[in-house]
C-alpha cells in the first residue's frame, strides 16, 4: 500500500497492492490523481446543462451551444447539422497502426462537426436540451412529450409543472421527485384547489 498526494486537489489517497498489480499487468503508470479527481476527468466529455452563446460555423447564425468558444470542436446549429450542406463521409480516414488508437480518436472527435444542442421537435424551448417533443419549456433537461415544464430533469409526458425530476405523467405539480401519474382531481364544483395522487417509482 502506498500513500500519495493528488496532483490536482492535493489531498491524500491510497494505492493498494492489488492496484499496482493491475497497473503492471496493463503496462500503465500508477495514477497521480485521486479517485475523485480521476472520476471528474472521465466526466469532462459530457455537458448537459451549461450553455454558451456562439455562432454556427456553417451559417453564422447566433446559437446556444454546449461548447464554449475556446473549445476545439466545430459546432453547427441543429438545422445545419441535420442538413445536406455538408458531407459526413468527408471526415472518414484510414487507421494508422503507427499511432495509438486514442490519439486518432481524439483527432477525429476534434474535426467532425457537432450539433450545438440535442433537441428534436422543440417549440419555444430554446433553453432546454436532450429531449424530444418539448413545447414552451424552460431549463428542462432530458425527457419527451412535455408542455410548459420549467426547471426539470428527465421528465416524461408531463405539463404545467415546475421543479420536477425523474417524473412521468405529471400535471400542475411542484417539487415532484421520482414520481409517476400525478393525477389532477378537482374539489367539488366551484373550488379551484387541486389534490393529487402520486405513486413513487
């Protein structure tokens, strides 16, 4: 067992003897980052919720993007990315056995254009991402078939709700988490107050 100081966060971490055996078997050096910092680095490729203002490289239209201007990625607006204005086959290349796979993969990733956001059939829902069939939604990430849902994550078949996550078939709901079938039930005639029945997932 060996104690080390993380190169990134300067915290102590331990490398077990079995870990050293694995690194030797894989012919890789022992890590200089602690497990938490290594995990953060593995997740750096994905950005779901942070938007940057930029321009489409193809049509110069102003857009929101997952990639900031300092990134090396070529970013197209969704319309251009799905269009026939460019040919994806132009980016094909042969495999060079004298260069490592990961170097070639990185080079390919940096050259092939990317869509600014992952949106399909979004209506008045510019500030949303990773979804299908959103209408008049705001800061909703993940899900499908939603209307007027604000500040949500992984929401499905819902409408007129706020601050909900991992929820499906909700309406007129607030702060619902891991719920399904939030059903509207009116009080007797003349009342505008609503009750809800919900079933946790």
